[in-house]
C-alpha cells in the first residue's frame, strides 16, 4: 500500500524546509565561489571543502513538473580541484523540537549536468543538541544514503528516527568532482522536503504560498534598497548642517533575533552624508541621515548594489 499511495501516515505536519522549492533568492541569483557561511538561495548554505574556490551557484528554470526554479550547483568550468561540494541546511531549535523521538523523511528532486564529473550524490538527515547551531553544526547522523544521478530529474529520499533529546535538525547533500570541470559539471536540485513520517509525500511549501514562503525567509534575512527601490527611503528638511533626521522603520516580518545590519553601495543623497543605521532590534530599525547643509535632505538607492541587509541567520 505504501508503493501505491494508500497508507497510514502518523503525525504528519508538512514540510519543515523553508524555500524548498528554490523560489526565494533575496541575495541575488548567481554566486561565484561561495564559501563557508555563504547563503545563496534563501536558507541554503553552500560550501566547498576547505573553503576552496571554483564553485558557482545559480538560480535556473526547473524542468520538472510543479517547480519554477531549481538551484544549479556547479564546479566552475575549467576548475581542476576535487574538493567536495556541500549544501548545508539547519532548522532553528524552535522549529526542530517536533522531530525529537520521531521518524522523518527527507526528499528532493535532483539531476546531473551534461558534464557531471562526480560519483554518487550523498545525502543525510542529521541532528544536534545545541541551540541554533550553524547549518554545518550537526553532531549525529540520523540517516544517510547515496544516489546515482541521471540527466533527468528523479526524486530521492531517506528516512530515519531522531533521538528523543535532539534540539536541532539538519540535512546535508554533497558530491565530489573529478578531473577538469566541463561547461556543465553541475547538480540541479529543487523540491526539498523534510517531514514527519516514513514515506515522502507530495511536495508542499513550508509557507503554503509564495508570499508565505517569502515571509518565512524574511524571519532570517531582509533587504532594503536595490535597483527596483529607487524612491527615497528618507527625506526631510533641516535648518543647518550637522543635524540628524531619524526615521523609525518596522520590519515587514519580525526577525528571528536582533539582526546584523550591513550598508552596501554608495547611495544617492542630497545635502546629507551617506545614510547610517541607528537603533536596531528584531522588530525594526532607525534610518539615520546627517545633514551637510540646510534645506531638504534625502537618500535613495539607485543601483542593485545600494542596499541595507539585515541578517538573523543561524
């Protein structure tokens, strides 16, 4: 009955993997040489063993039914390094307790590129007992296996039972290239799902809808500015130089914890120094401008590089 679809599935509660369909890419859609602690598609951390260069990650159109996008996870053409290629994903502890003592199944769709040089694709469910450790911070393998890829998408899965004392759930996927990379020495992956139960059910987005998936991603990372946001973030009038205008702004989604904020690019400003980030919390932040002369002051981004990013990732 399991093979034909009629089955008893205990304690099913949906997909725990946020952005498993590779829909949300707030940081961009192409990444060259991502190393440890580099997120690409939202919530997915990519690394190459030893922080080695020679990898590229891109959003690509999926050719499997039901998915618009996939991740192309590639050894850069011409690269001769044979260090392993790794995907890491860690659930925060608050989202992991439901797996304690339970059987769970990891599933995903994957295929190889035309010039794939690796052997089997290795993947595992893992666990840890720390609180909100990094996605590579697992300590125990719950279940692991490998698969032979073809140039057509297949669905792969693995099932294991978590210990009762776990405080965090993880998964890891890896492959090891060989020789010199061709033009498409790649693995393509989408439709990642981790669910309670002993079989892989049909794919479901953790956020149910694309908007829900974006909101779930924004709990960990948010971007202000960019080329599509050219209207002024702040404007006002000051009577002299060296005066401050401060604008409190609420996040559209409360972040997991107080984020790390980073201003990027050179913003377009009038009568003001480059914008600053004032007070910040998980709920909101203060956009701050210091005037250089009296009159109307304003600041706005005018390129894709002009952003302020807020990261509350693990």
